[in-house]
C-alpha cells in the first residue's frame, strides 16, 4: 500500500494536474527559513516528490511577495472579521471598544495560533509541529471548514468532487475550533 503522500500524488496525476519535479531538501529548507515556518511532514514529503503547477498552486520558487500574501491570507481574514464582523473568541477576553486596540489584541493572539500553509487556492495545511495526517482547511476569513481529513482525501474532494466524510485524526488549535463552529 502506498503512503498517504504517494496516494495524494496519484490523485493529482489522475486529475491531470501538471506536476513539476519536487523540491530538493535545500530548497525546502530555504523556503522554510525565508518565510519562518516549517512544513508539516506530509507537506514537506509531498513537495519533495512533486510540485503542482498552475495559477492556483503556490510556486514556492516564485515571487516572495506573492508567497507572503498567500501565507498572510488566513490571519488577514480573521482580522477582517474582527474589524468588520465583530468576530471575537471568548478566550481572548473582553473585546476592546476601540477597533484599532481590538485589532492589535487580535494580532497578538494570532501569533500563538498555528501557522497555516497554502496548498491550492484558499486551501491550507497546518505547519509543523502538526503531525502527519493533519487536516486540510478551506479558509475564507473566519469561514473555515475541513476540506479533507488529510492531504490525499483533500485532493479527492477538490479534484473529483468526492467529499471526505471522515473526521480528521488531528485537531489544529483555533482553526479546528472555527471549522467546528465553536464561535459561531
């Protein structure tokens, strides 16, 4: 039986997603160092074997500003909802009445939230120390859903309209709370 990552690549191949050769270990380390995160085991292994190419995929060897914008998307969306839609988890304490103070408090709180790494469009995986078999999220502001219980099931859902009905094996602080509707 193939590994979860090999299964994910097989799904993409069956979906006829163009795949470039994977990144070398030093290229992966360079990306991690440049953007101050570490890929999860599944994501790193996946990128070492193949790199999908196309307009919605992240070109990890491409424009750093574009990559940073994709990395900022989840937090920027939460901050938008803090500013425009009164989003405020109870764990953050009493919401400051001044919007700028609330935004700064939210930024401070988000520093402790696991980093999400873009995969395709607005689909994300948690960065390390997330374990192998971590879920994939669809993120649009605080509208967060599980889009796959792992990388392979996510690709099945995304490219073959085969929704994943399994519960994720692992929770991801904050993001799983949003996906499970804790603060809605």
